[in-house]
C-alpha cells in the first residue's frame, strides 16, 4: 500500500476539530485511507494517535488521489 510521510500542521495536533475535518473528508473519498495504521474516516481513531503539531505521521491508501487529499489536510493548520 502506498504511503506518504507528512508533518502535522495543526497547532493543536490531530485533536478534535482537525480530526473531524480529516475524518469527514476521508469518509467521502470512496477509498480506505489510514493514518499510522488507523482508519482516517474515524475522528476518534485519529485522536487516539496523540499526534501533536510537528509530529510525522504516515498516510496510506491504495488510491493515490485519496492519499494525496488526506496528506494535504494533515499538513494544513485546520484549527486556524
């Protein structure tokens, strides 16, 4: 499965609001996407990662467009 290493851009890390935005986007892509091995369409699972600002995470998916979409969201400051 293709993966991409990305740095968490949100100032609060992958906490409630950024996790919800990512999960909503992942759920609408029609392809499974994982962040550090957990389902990216679940905000609760994303928050359990405890990934803070500046942490490096692995985004993976068999669908390159889905992978790129979620990787781009992880890199943004979604809590701004």
